[in-house]
C-alpha cells in the first residue's frame, strides 16, 4: 500500500524516482514475498494538474508493463476538493480512468463515473476484493459500492479511500458518514485503509454484525522528502491468523550504499506502533457470517483402516451428553474392545465435539482428577490381541484430544491419553522407576504430551516430549516408531525432544491398555480431564500424509 505522494508531483518540482523505486521493489520481490496487489490511497499529486498526473501515470507503467494488479483513487489534491465522484472529467481521470485497467486480471470494474473501482485477486486459497473509493462518494457512489458487494457476497473486502480515520484514531466527519452509510452494515468489509491525515494511526470499531473492523490511517507526506513514496506491506498469514504490517522506503534503501544523511537514516524503515505491528484476526471466524468454511465431512471407518491397523476406536453417532455404558467396539475388527471402569462414582459421557480434521465426528468427555481420585476411564478387554502385542517392526499411535478451560495442573496433570498397564518391575526392567507403567502417552503439568515407554531393547524408560498444548484447542498427536527410532508429532509436525537412541518395540506383560487412565505401581493413579477423539494403532510406521488429520 502506498499513501499520499503529492509532494513528489508538485508543479515544477516533479520527482518520479521515489515512486519508481518503490514499484521496482515490489516487482523485484513480489514473487518471493508473494506480493499480489498494490493500493494507492489518493493524493497522488499536489494540484491534480495534467503534467503531474501524467508524470505519476508514467511511473505506474512499470506495473502495467508487468501486468501487476493495483488500484488508485482520487484524493482531495487530485481533483476539485469541493466535488464528489459526479464531478465529470479531470486530468486524474484521463490518466487513471477505467480504460487504464481494462484487461488486467485483477480489475473487476468501475462505477459509471469512473472514479470508483473494485479489484479481485486470489491469495491464500480465497478470493479478496479491494474496493477503491473516491475522496467523496455521491449517493450514486454509495449505491454502486453496495451493488458490487452484493454481487460478490462471499468475498472479504478491503476498503480503500482517502479520508476515513483521522490523526487521533477517531473517524473524521466524512469518515463517520462512510461508516454509517456503508461500512457498518456490510460485514464483508474487515479492513479499511486511508491517507490524508497524519501521523499514522489505527483503530477498531464493531460493526452491526458484532465483528471488528480494522481502520488504518497511513500518510508520510509530512516526513523527509514528502514521505519518499514509502510503502506499507500487509502480510496475511492465514495459518497464524495474523496480518503483519511493516513500513519501508525502498528509495532510501537503494541509496544506502552511497551513504545516507541524517534525515534519510531515520526513514529507511519506520518502527512506531502505528507503522510496524501485527493484527490478530481469526479469518475463518471473522468471515463466517458471509463466507462460512464448510465443515470437513466425517470419513467412513473403512477409509481409516489402513494396512496394519490393529485397533481403531471412534466415538461418533451417539447422543451428545449421554452417559457411556457397556462396551465400545474396536472398529478395526480385531477384538480390542473397551470396557468402562469408574472410580469414586465418576462418569464418562459422549460428546459431539471433535477436531475439525478428525474422521469421526464425536468424542468422549472425561471428568477425572484428584484428590480425591474420581472419574471414569476405559480398558481393553481381557485377552484382547493388543494386550500382548510388542510391535518389533514399528508402530504408529494416534489420538485427538482437547483440554477444557478449567484444566489445572494441581488436579489434572499426568493423566494418560493412552497407555499400557503392567510395571517395569513386573517385566523385570528395573532401571529408572520400576513402578512406572510399560507405556504411557500422558500430559504433564505443563500440558506437554509425553510418550514414556520401555522398549524391548532397553532396561530403562525412553521418553519423547512435546511442547505445551494450549487449553480449549483440539490437538492431533502421533507417535511413530520405524523399528529403530521413535518420533512424536503434534499436528503433523515433529517435536524437538525425540531421542536418538535405538528403540525397538514395546515391552508387554499381557495386561490391558487404558484410554483416559494412568497407572502407577499397578494401580490407577490419574484420570483424564478433557475430551478424547479418534484413537488408532497401526503396527507399522506411517508417513505424516497418512495420519488421520490429513
């Protein structure tokens, strides 16, 4: 985004170099930095004179020749400031009218008067719109903008105009008109960008739908060299749900090798709170009112039974909140069914909640904790084939889990997601604590997943550690052994604390496995407080692309 460049195009003192340097920077770095569009915020020129408009129009041919998408709009210095978008012809419109943009892949169209345009581009797997509006909208301009959004009802909109937010983070008089007549009632508009005033500022307001709209003022004409055509980069990170913003001066950066003066050194990059910052925005949630993301459908059991599957438990198809009773079937067909065990009158319930990428759309809700120990957990039936399995050739164990807001380390730490009963001492492996179970996938006091096992080739305990997993978030956890080494994955990403020592198989004394329970010294010691989704055990190492969350 480029704000007011008017002092660079002022009568006899026209200097295109700073603008051209910024545009060349975008061209040179556009591919590697995924820069897909540029918006100018108006006041391209000081007087709107023919020569001024022609000069900056020539600078923008750098983008035209490369087919790069951009938008411009008229500021009060580009046209007669007393007029609105029905003013008729002007030198600005002669240079930056609709004919200039026709044929560009991002150009969507213009209002009949030519002063308002909209542009569409693809980024991050979704379509976005820039709605570039004149310095002053007429009634026809407002109606046109509403029509454009109505014709693209699922497209998020970045509104650009010359005047909206002023220097004290509030709305100007005209800004309030824009808010009341256009922005507030159109949930698609999530970000506005304007120039005109200085210094830079930003604000948020709640629209009629109850969602935040981020309103940013950017203008550097008061700074050295009229702002030197500074550009502000908005980096949309849809994985982090963040927009990272920075402000740089490519023209001054390009002069650094020759040595910079005192004022130039201050302008290479701006780092004030309104110039370099991040905006937290959950894009899916923010856009849900007009462009909801379809939920991933449940996948049939048969699709999850990859070769080597020895156990698969899923908890869908039950009434939300109903109590669990009886036996839960092993959907792999190998007979590793689960039975309910209660402690202190505890209960276990079905839940419709689930990880968004989980095959089965359901989970179990555990209400365990101590002291005193109370809750309910599951154990494999006596004689289940899984009880004696040793997995010499490798294994993949996967589970989905979610911890509630009231989870606390004093009462809920060290509960097991999945584990094998029987102690190291009972197996004749007394190195380390002999009362620890033979295998446990547990959660520490810091909510770190831990896979602690006694491999067949070791006397002691081999441990993989994950990082803290925040509350009220669904997580996918996988532990993969390739016959020699074990790797833990969180959300499909390997953790840092994966031991390099050779670890072959899992020691067994033929006792059951537990879901939601942890034993110590051969006795139940802690019960999970949280939700547990699909759990699958495969007797071979799976690649990440074969995990259940893919």
